[in-house]
RNA sequence: GCCGGGAUGGCGAAAUCGGUAGACGCGCCGGACUCAAAAUCCGGUUCUGGAAACAGAGUGAGAGUUCGAGUCUCUCUCCCGGCACCA
């Protein structure tokens, strides 16, 4: 009586075996080719969701595949452990954030272990642990000393009830998600990292990322938003000149007014002279971030009664304050050309400002239609004095040169990317290692005083960070002058932690430095796997951080992630699985019912990794059935004993050769699918095909059993990365002493793929009419003759003249008739 | 509005270089085993006609290139994702 498949019993045994042998612990070995496979680390929210399972299964399959290729594979796991949900939980459950977080980590680590992921757990890290953030603080102080960090006032979403900054995602229809209060735009002092210093390199190096999806590279390029233009100086009587940035210098002669941001210095001055202007600026301050984002804000403005001087014509240009001009982009002032910019056109039409067309559609046109909107295309210049008759491109050159001559302007590159604001007025985060001293200003905490530990035993009322009122944390001595000083109580944006964790996995145990030579061995990450939602934020920050670490001499690689795989979302009933929608499927219940292997097989089989995955209970059953079928196949085969006879390749009969051919065809396909194409679904399908063929192969002869054995081993080996537990057991049942994860990936015997005969499709005028069997070495003329003589082909070519015969060797014959 | 990705049976999908459309799985239909059920096994399953052989149609719509198009080109429709007053 054979055993039946019992994953609940089998999987823990296999997992204990891995643990006992520390099967996936790795050390640096220069003799071996390294492979660093990394999945984005999870936030310890409490339980794993199906998105995690999918992400980590993909990573595990790739890791185990490369391990079987004989590589030294590092696959670590850790916890992105700082962040808001811990604070929310603290309010709801009266549990300190630290305790809540560490409990969740313990629970989720257990869940990951039950899924059988081949992690090197000795390298586990949690970003909320002082051993981790120590080095983040240390690195921040280096950046401070290098001048890559600065503090400035910035506009934020401010919740007046909770007295705190809100992230954009926490503003719902203009109100604070928690208090319901109308969110204000407020300027507060924040720490910034000079990511714009690296804008050009971050854009340029996208070209090096051959292993990244085009979509992600395009999104990053758009986010960086490089544009080339000219900065032009407009003199203002009795005032400092106003700088404007434009990408269309060819339209300069069409400027009829200037628009400045409400926060512009000139606007502030004008407000001092006029109550009406002050009132308007106040109004602008109240405009909601949400409206600005939605683009629904109505354009409005007010005349300052000031005039700028046109740099080429010396004309007087009225200066308006306009709510749509952004202080953050360019210089916070725009030269308005209403004839050729839609936004300027709308504003000019509303306030009856003059509109002067200077760009015309063709070189000889005398009319341009601007009655319904601006003419925004390039064209030919008119009404532009000495530039008349030039094309937009020629005029841009000439005007730029002219401005340069007069010292009134120069070429400039602008970026949409802004410096990265990293201050958060939150408790559960890494303390910013700065001491504020009245005498010395902002002083970085000295190396020997690091880390600045976040007090974990605190009372948390949820409204403001307890750090703000914790005297023993905030009151310190200035490291420079030894006078009384206060500690910075803001914490880092949690993206700060996730921007360098990949490097720290190489040397988590190092207590004396951030990184060491082990990082040179493992970095860069060969394969990174994660959600597309991080396309710009995390993946841009991590690239930036890697360049900062490189420039600090901590690592050598320019880019952190050589290949990137972005997996699709997991949906149920057509929408993303989420707690708020109540449509989650708990992986834990599935593991309990079917075992980890079934769950892994399902997520890998049902869709290719980058597709969204629609949940299906029935498909899980299907995956479970396949493993059971495989189990019976192995049991039946092993029951009769492992065949002692070795394969006599040249003595096989037709059927035996057929199964061998299928076996090696399958190995070839699976190797390509997992190793190169990342199409795990088709790799599984190919194995299912082979299994189906094995089912109908009945041959108990010694050679028949040997052929069957080879086929079964191929299935077990090539499915081992996906079904590690059951294949571990299968491998033993097939008579092997060592574990399957240490076995080598099967090799392909190309000779088996050769066939004596092959089937060829015959088409008449592109339509399939017959399938003929042809000897492999048949000449084209011979093939044509057989094709033409085919009975069914004859039916379609009789009474017609054969015009052309196309023979594609190994594929088809197409006969073209009149 | 701009950028990117899609659209293939009842469903998830496959077709890797322009060469048999629908592999594999789910579901469904029929059969075997069984007192019965579950499980398992066998057969069928794009649509239309036909007992079958086979024929006709067919990859969002329309055109084009080609002996041959799911695949390439153009136009359009719809869906998904990202960005958006960026000067």
C-alpha cells in the first residue's frame, strides 16, 4: 500500500531538514559565480497577503533555479519596519509601536518559513532596529558634511486639528483622513537630500539598465522631467530683475504680460503696498492641494501694477500674480505668450490682456487662428522684427544668442524632479541625528554618539509624536560648544531605510562600519523583484542612494539592480485585494488546506508574473490535483524499484525514443522559460505535457523503465524550484542521497531532439489543407512532389495553375494557385 | 491632455524569428469504476454545418504590406497603469 500525498505532514519535515542543514546560508566564495536575488522587503503589517506570496515565490523560484545552475546564490529577507500603521495600531490597540512591530515580524517570519522560501535567515534585518539605522544615521551625517543635505522651508499638507504634516495619500477630498479637518498648505522647515544634483546621472544611467522593463524606465525619465530652455532676465524698475524660464524662446516677441507665483518675492513686496493684493495672496495660500492636483482650480490672478522691461524690445510688460504659477518649478515666474500657450491664452482671455501672434503655421501664411485657443505648434515667425521669416528652431537659436550677447539670458536645463524632503513629524521612524544649538546651528551628532536611539517604551496618544515632549530625549548638550541644545525630533521618511537595505544584507553583522568588502562581492543585485507601484519612488531613491554610497567609496557599482521584474497585482472579483474592500484571501488558510507547494504552483501557473492575477478557487484545486497526480506517478514508479539498468540510448524502440525526445524538449523549454523568459506558467505547462505523455507510456521493460525514470527525474528537477517540498521527497524516492536543491539542473541531449521523419503542413493559398510526413533529409523538390500529390491538396489545385511553391524547411509548404 | 501597456474560446492563458491559432489548466458534457458518493481514469469541448470525413468563419473594428499576419504598418474603438497648470 502506497502513501498518499500529505503536504501538512511532509512540508514541516522538509523545512526542518533545510533548517538543520542551514541549506540556504551562503558565504562569499570567489571561486563561484555569485547570484544575488532579492525581493522587495515587506512592511510587517501583521499577516502576509497574496501579493507577498506571489512576489516571494517568483524570487524563490529564480533563486533555486540559479542554485541548481551551480551558482553561489544569496537570497535574503528583512522587514521595512518603520512607518505609520504601527502608530495607528498603537492608538487602536494601546500597544507601543515597537511591540506591535516585533510581534508582527515574528508572526510573518513564521509564515514565510511555512512557504518554504530559501532565504539565508542569518542575514535577516529589521529597519527599526538600532543596529540597522545606526548606519543610516552615520551616513546622513557624512552627507551633511559633504553638503548634500540641507534644511529649508517647504510647503506641506498640514492638518490643523492634529497639528501634523500629512502625506499626500492621507489627504482625502481635501480633508485629513483622521481628523476630517480641512487640510491647509503650510510652510515648515524640513531636511532635504540633494537628489537634483544626481538628476542627470539618474537619467543617463537608465540607458545602462538593459534588464529593466521599459515602462519603469519611461516612468523614471518622465519623473525626472529634464527640459532644455533659456533663462531670461527681465529688468523691473526700482526692483530686482525677474528671471523666467522658457522652452520656447522663439515666442519671446509675443510676450504680452508676465505671471509670477503668489509666493514670489516680488508678489510679497506688492502685497505690502496693496491690501487687495495681500488678500489675493492669502486666498491662494488656502487653495487646497487636492484641487491643485486635480487641475480643477480656476485660473485667477491680480495685476501688481509693476512692469518688467522686455529684454529685446524694451517694451513695458505688466506683471500679474497668478495662482497657476508654481514657485517650485523654474524661477516661479513665467513670460506669458497667450497666442502660443493655452494656459496663458485662457488667462489673457479672462482678464482681457493683449494677445500677440508671432508664430504662423507656414513660412508664407499671414493668418493664424487663435480665436478658439492658442496655436502651440512650432512654425514660422512674423511680427518679430529682425527674426521675421525664421523657423521656430532657427529663431530659438538666434534669440538665445542675442540674449546671451546682451547678458539678458543663457541656456539652462531644468528638471521636474525636486530635492527629496525626508523629514517626518512622526514618532515611529529613525531619529534624524541632528542637534540644534542656538550658537552653532544644526550640528550632526558625532560618530561616537551614534546611534541616536528611538525611545521604544513610550506613551503614545496618537496625535503628536511623543518625541516632541520627551525631555530626556530632546534635551542635550551641543557637541560643538557644550552649551544647552535640543535634539531634532523629526524622523526620516521611511523610504530612507528602504533605499540601502539591499547593500546591508551583504554584511548585516558588521558593527563597526556600514558596508565592507563583502558588499563588493555580492553587489549589484542580479535580480530584483517587486511591485510596479514602486516604479518611481523606491526604485529612484534606491538608485540615488546607491550613487551616494558609491561616491562615498562604500560600493563600486553605479546601479544597484541589474535586472528588475515587476510583478502584477493580485485581484479578486476584478479589484485589488485589500482589507478595506473585504476581498482578501488569506494565504495561511490555503497553506493549511493544500500545503505551500500548491499555493506556489497556483500563483506561478495561473498567469505570467507581470500580468495581474485574478484569484480563482477552482484553479487552486487544479494545482493540488496536479501534485497528487505527480505523487502517484512517482509512487508507482518507485514501488517497482529504481531501475538498475542504465539507458542504452542507441537500442531504444520508436516509443522509447519518442518519450526521450519529449523529455529533452521539455528540459530545453523549461530552461529557457525559467532562466531567460521568466514565463513560469509555460514552464509548468511544458512539464504537464510531459507528465501527460508519461501517463500513456506503458513499458515495463528494463529500457522502458530507464527511459521513464529519466523523464520523471527531469520533471522533478525542473519543478523543484516551484515545488521544493514535494520534489525534495520525490528526489529521495527516485534513489538519490543528496537533497534536490543541491542537484544540478538537467542537461539536454541534443541528439535526442533529432527525428527521422517530421510532419509538415501543406497550405494552398495560405490555408491549411494537409499534413504530410517527410523524412528529415528530404530535398525541397521531393517535398514539393509529395505535397502536390496529396489527395486533399489535389482537390484544391485541380483546374488551377500552380504559380508558386514556397517550402519553409521544417515548417510548411505553401502552394499558390491562380 | 501627455506617456506607457493591453484587447485571443464559457474562464486563466499559449503561440519565443511573419509560418498548423487556442498548448497547459479551469469549467462544462459524455463514459468507466462504485450499492452509492468522493477520488481517479478515458473521451469530447472556438463558432456554424455535418454521423463522420471534411468545409466555411474566426485573435476589439477597418484598411495595408506579404505566398502567408494574433505577430509588421496606418486609422479608429474600448480597457488598464502612470504623470499632469512643468512655463
